[in-house]
C-alpha cells in the first residue's frame, strides 16, 4: 500500500502489486485476485502452438518432436504419463518407436527444460512425470 502523495513504486516482479490508500475493499480484493491468478498461471507450465514452453517467467523453444512429447507431460503436470502414450507420439514422427529412441528424446528434453526449474522424473516400469525441481532434483 502506498500512501497518497508518495511516488508510485516500479514493480518488476510479476508477483508484486501496489495500491494507493485509501483503498476500497472491492479494489483490494480485485488486486489480490489478480495476484493469485498470476501466481497460479506461472506455477504451471504452458506450451504454445509454436513449441515455446513457458514456466515461472522464463521460456525455452522446443523442436516439434520435443513439443509433441512434452505436450502430454504438460497436460498431466505432476502426474505419471505412461511410456506407451509417449512412444505412440514418437511413432507418429520420422523416428523409431524403440525404447532407446524415447529415452534419448527424454534426455534431450530434460536438458532443455532444466533452465526453467522443471524436471522430468522416471517412474520405473510406468512412465515419466513432469514436475518442479526441488533442491534434491536440481543437483
């Protein structure tokens, strides 16, 4: 809250906002709701039609095959995606549908999304999970 007559602050963080006092309850609620909405939009990855993956104010560009595979993981963020579902996506392209081909693509995607603070965990015998990096997964 900024008192009347003081200079308005410059907010560079998407999770920061300000209001000038006196502020009405409806105005304060609207600003708070907007902050909550921005927070949730930036805590889930988003993949656009051009193959750009966005997360937490950062982005990376993916190849068409990487975007195709990652779209399944993004749509089920923090949940297991079966290997077979990913392998069927891989089979639509020019590449092989082999286990090694999928593993190679997943390794490349892991490297590509690491800078966003995202990770892909292998769930042995089941598939993969796209998740936020923790201190343990970052090292």
